[in-house]
């Protein structure tokens, strides 16, 4: 049934191809592909459309029917696409290399890739250089030459950056992830796969998503996380079925077989590996067919069917030797060695183990020769790369523009710093002005305090002078008059002896009374100068006594209230307060 379906698919494809070829041939008979004299803007546009149509058709068949894709590309090259100055020369060479890679003809693939590289370098086409380096790196990865593969992947990234292309870098990250996985650097591999997934998802690249999900599944399988591996691989299969990616589907089916083998479900593992083997054969993918046979051998080995396992492994070895894949050859020999060991044939096991080890070492040394290819390409394209230097001047202009922007930013930063410095000086000036103002205010306050003290001193002196005048007046008007009266009475008693006894007695009594009054006046003046009452009682008691004396005159009714006068201990203060109230 499958063969009938495949037959009808091939028949429909051949009919479509025949129609395209007929249209193309008619056009070429009228214009010619490589005849510059016959090209006009109109027929150039038509030719471009036909070339695009053919190339798109070929590209869609690479992973489903690589032989048909190769026939289309060869037809394009036979009709002028191999012109060295044409972009189609590079694109068709790269496509031929991819077809050879899918069919596991790695030496032929590198042959076409290196021609594409030389043509892209001569044209200074960074985008095509990136594509070609990616393809070369992938072929080196298939053969196990990780060092050169990684070097070419990094070169591809550099070329894409120079061409300012980012939407296809996911393929490079995915391939670099494969390199790190092969080196058992799973952390780096997981990081690169994540970069690739983000790039594919952002560009809605379903084919790329299918590829990176397959690789993530294998990474989880290697880490022993079979459930996660199954999830990612099943998801990758859905994408590959949507995009009709038969080549990628072969890889995912083989991965599903390995997952179920690891889970111990030999029946499902065998189903997936058989399907991968059949699909690989249908597209001429012998490498995938060989890996499927190796996986089926592993299932029978686990089940103890050593004869069947050995037969399947030998069939896988035939595929590997047919495509001269040294990597797959030594891997199959490792499986055969394990089968012989499990079956007890240790001599055969040792023989195949030694052979696998030798082939592995030779494979590594053999692919060091590809460095010679690199040197040859560098030498052949040296002149072309000098032309690329012209393009690098544009990068120099961009660099100068960036430096100019940096200079402008530096000037702005300088201006900002200057403004900050000026602002700081203004703040400092304001502070000094404020400080000076405070100093002036303080000086004015000191001056006011000194004037106040001077006024107080002047007032005290004036009060003292007034008090002295008052005391002098009291002495003169009061005590002085009394003493004058006493002196006058005594003088009369002394001069007039003829006075009667009664008169003499009256004068004497008057003098005595006047002396008494003089003593009272003297006591009063003394009391006013230094109140004796303050020596006999407290200030509060003295003030209350004064209030009672004033109230006894019945002319003024005085009521006195005091509050915490006991705190005054200074005699001068007490006297001042008492005199103030008395005044």
C-alpha cells in the first residue's frame, strides 16, 4: 500500500516538474539565461520569477525527495545559473551541498560548499557566506569533526552580524547546541537550544522549531529524563509533519525509538525505528537508515536475540560503509562489539572494539585535513576579501558615527557637570551670604544689648543720684531743721539766765522733744537707706508688713499677693524688690 501511495506521489511530482520545465525551456529559447545582450527589465523580471519558482520547488523537496530536488538544481545550473557573477550560482551550489549532506555524501557536500564559499567571498556577500559556513559546519558535525564545525558556526554568526541579519541565527544556535551536546557539555547545549528556540519562535519558523525540539528531546534523554524527552520529541514530530520535513521526521522517529528503548517498551521502540528506516530509504537518507538499523540491533540485544541483533547491526554497517560515514561505521562496530560481549564471544567483541577505536581515532585525524581546505579557500579568496575591505569602510563610518555620538554624550556630560559645579558655587554663595547676614544680626544684637546695659547703668546712676538728693533734702529739711531748733533752744537757755524756771523748763522740754523727733527722723532715714525689716524677716513677710501699714491709714486699701518669693536669695535683689514696692 505504501509503495502505491509513493508511486502516485512521485507521478504527480513528475507531472508538475514537467510543466515547469516546459515553461522554463520555452522562456530560455526566447531569451537565454546567460546572454546579457538579450536581457531587458521585463524579461529579467520574468526570468527571476521562474528561477524563484524552480528554486522554491527544489528546496521543498530536499528533505522529502532529495533526488528530485537535485535534478531541478542541476537543470537550473545547466541553463545558466552557474554564472560566477550570479547569486544563483551560490544558492544552487549550497543547495547541492545540502542534498549531498542529506544523502550522507559528506565529501561531495563539502566540495559544493567550498565552491559556494569562494563565489560568495568574491562577491562580498556576507549573507551567503553565513549560509555556506553554517552548511560546512553542519557537515563537519555529521562526521564528528566538532572543532572545525564549531569554528564554522561561529564564522557564520559573524557573517550574519556583518550583514545585519538576525532572523536566521536560530539555525546556528541550534547547531552549536549539537556540538556542545556531542562534547557532553549539556549546560552549554541547553543554553544554545534556548537561544535557537526563541529565535525560531519569534520568526514563526516551524521547521526550525521542529529541529530544536528534537535536539532538546535528545538532550533530556541523555540526562535520563525520558518523560521530558518524549514530550519534546512528540512535539517536534507535529511540527515536522506540518512542514513535510521527511528528513527531520526520520531523526525524530529514530529519537522516539531510542526513548522507548530506554523506557523498556521494546515493541513501540521497534515500531518507531522501523518507520524511521522506511522513511530514510524513501528519501535516500542512508545515514538515517543505518542509525535505525543500529537502534533495532540494540532492541534485540536487550531482548537477548543476539543473532537477530548481529544481523541488524551488520545491515547498519552496510549503510555506513556505503556512504563512507566513518562516524556511523565506528558506532556500529561498537554495537557489534557489545553484541559479541553479551553473547559470550569475547574474542570477536575485542576485535570489533579495537576496530571501532582505531576507526574513531582515524576519523578524528582524517578530518583534521579539512583545515587544509580552509587554508586553500583562504588563499583562493584572498583577493576577493580585499574587495570586502571596501565594504568594511561602511563599518568604519558607523564606528565614527558612534564615536561622534559618544563625543556628544561626553559634551552633554561635561555641561551637566559644569551646571552642577555652578549650582554648588551658588549654594555656597547663598550659604556665605546667610552666614554673613547672621553675623551682622548677631553684631547688631550685641550692640543692642550693650546699649541696653548702658541705659540700665545710666538709669541706675540717675536713680542713685535722685536717691542721694532725696536723702540730702530729708537731712536738710527734716533733721537739719530739728537740729537748728535744738541749737536755738539750747542757745536761749545758755544766754538768758534771767528766764523763769517755768520758761526754762518749757524750752528744755521742747529741746528734748525735738531731739526725740530728730532720732525718729534719723531712724526713718536710716530705715529708708537700708530697710532693717529685711534683716529681721523674709522679703514676703516684709512686703506683707508694708501692706498692713499702708492699709492702716485708711486712705488706700492695699491687697498683696506673692508667688514663690522664697527662691530669691540675693540681698540686693530683695532690697530692690522691696524698694520698688515701697516706692
